[in-house]
């Protein structure tokens, strides 16, 4: 009996040792597969980046098509790496769940700290962290990532930083999975529109009279109006051009007294209020950048500086006579209140500007402005036209009052995608105009007047191959 017991014990010990050895081999094989996946992805990424040709590491120096290539590659690189980490392992249930379409449940399971520690996937976190740093900081391509696979969602990598980045990723990805629907027959997923876009968003235009050279006074009045409009339910609050600084300067030296960098002290104070109230603000100022000065508007929100636009087209008026024209690409910013494209006053006169933003996916075109009393063409014709031809909402906020010899006429305006007026400001004083819009309405570019009989699509029906002269640089000559 004792001999049989010892034999059984020996067998159990032998089987245990063999099991441990087998698990070790399986884990080593799994790790080797992950290593191979990572190296393969990294090689692909380097190849794509290398083919950019003379790239200096700054995506702003690339054409949009190449920036999108870099963005897509980085996004796929990160997601493939993390998904490989999540579904590899000593058991096959995770891989089976994933393939059956239980992505949301899988990511929910993986979102816990327990999983990463228990399965020793911490060792792969540095891969993700290094790649994330390349993605978010060195390449700066994150702003284009929402175009990847045409997923109309915020970039899940953008807000992930520092320690525990994989845990952060799984939580972000879990939120994404909860917004997807699963097609059980084919295993394909279809995008679903952000619930926020299906409801109305309240927007506000603050038509006011800034005081030239009185930046602190202007800032205090703006902060007061942000609080007041937010109390009325506004989620996007727009101020005029050069609100913080004034506009009709006699020379550049005078203007530089109130110019500041972006981000700078005034912007940071507005961001603090945006975080507190969870609103977005668009406001104009003079931006100092090294030895240059620009007429700039900034888009600020609960997460800080979302983006900025430097006035591209400069009329011979006010401070614009002395400034550098804008040098930033036209970018549409994804926010919780819709996709926002920015312009400044005279930019509105050039249809190419608005069309470029529409092609980038804008729901709302926002134009802080300083048009004078001779500029009634803006609210009467230009604003509705830009909205109609691009099927977008348009919000143009003008100032009032007088600076030097220039009188500003107010009449700020909000129009829908058919150019219909939703709200218009007074022409003789300060005012606040409100409107409720549905950003999702701007995404359906096909307008069906009578199905099968009368349908138009202002984007799809274009013939860009016939418009090449629009992009030619040179002086116009009459023929």
C-alpha cells in the first residue's frame, strides 16, 4: 500500500512538473508570437514613414493625403498591438470570445488591473507606451485618426498618457465597443453615430464691443458672458474676432502690446472656466509667435486647447494690414458638440476655405468676425450661401461699436444647412443669440427632395477634375 501511495505521489509530482514545463513553453511561445507581431508592425510602420520622402517628423509639413497614411498606419499599429496582447495567452477562450464577436465583454474583462498583473502582460506595456509617445508627441497625427476606417468617434489613444497606459486603453476601448453593434452572421461591425450627435446642441454667439488695448477688461467681460450663456444651456459659445485685444490698430508695434502666445495667460484662464462648466469656447485674439504676429481664433474646451486657426485671407483693414497671413492647415476638430471648422471674417468670402472644411467633415463652420457697417453682404448673402453649398450649419459672430473711424454693424447670424436663419443679432448694440442645432443633420449630404425623382448631393456631384484652375497660383488676367 505504501509503495502504491508513493508511486501515486510521484506520478502527481511528475505530472505537475510536466504541466509547469508545458505552461512555460506555451507562455514562451505566446510571448514569442507577441514579439513577432510587434516587430512586424514596427517594420511596417517604419516602411510607411520612410516612404513619405524628405519628411522632417512634422506632420504639418506633409500633404493631407500623406498625413492620413501616417495616421492610419499608427492607429492600426497601436490597435493591432493591444489586441494581440489581449487575445494571446495560455487559454483560447479570449481568442474565441473575440472571434465570436464578444468584443465588448472581452474588453470589459480586460479593463481590470487584475488581468494585466495576473497574466504578466505588464512587460508589454513599455511597447505600447513607446509607440504611444511616437504617435501622440513626435508625430502629432492624432488629429486625423477619426478618419481611420471612417469611425466617427474620438481617438481612443489621444488622452492616454503615463503610467498604466494599457489599462487606460482598455477602458477607452471598452467605451468604444459599447457604441458598436455586432452583425452576428458576418462578423462585421457597422459604425453607430455618437448618441450626442442625435440630439440638439445649444450654441451661442456673443455679439459685444471689445475695447482696444484693454485686454484684461475684455477678458473679464468674456468670462462673465461664458458663465451667463452656460447657465442658459449653451455648450458652444462663440465671440467675435480679436475680442481680447481690439482690431483697429494704427501700427504693429501698438498691437504687440496686447498680443500673446497660444496657449498663453488669457487662454489658460478661459480654459479653466471651460473645464469648470464643461463648455466649448471660440474666441479671437492677436497671437505672438516668435517674431511673427497673427490674427487668430482658438477653440477651447474641457480638455484644454482643442485647436486654433490663423486668418488666411487678410483685407487691407485694421490690424490685418500689418500681420502675417495664416500658415496653418485647415483642420476640422472633433468635439462633444460636433465637428467644428474655423475661419475668421474675410475667410468667409473665399468659398474654397469653407468647402475644404466641409470636405474634411465639418458639421459647423464658425466665423468670429469684425465686419464693418459696409459688410451687410455677410449676413444677407455670404453666410447663408456657405451653409447651403456645403450643407453645414454656420455661426458668424460680429462685433459692434466703433474703433477709430471704423463702425461695426453687428447682425451676427446662425443659419442651418439650408441657409435658413435660426438667430440674428441686433445691428445697434451688444446682443447674445442662441440656437439649437442637430450636428448629425450636416452629415447627410444627399438631399432628397422627391425620392427617385429629384435628389442632389453637393459633395458627391462635384467635378473637381474640371476645377484645376482654382488651385493655380498666380495673378488673375482677363482674357
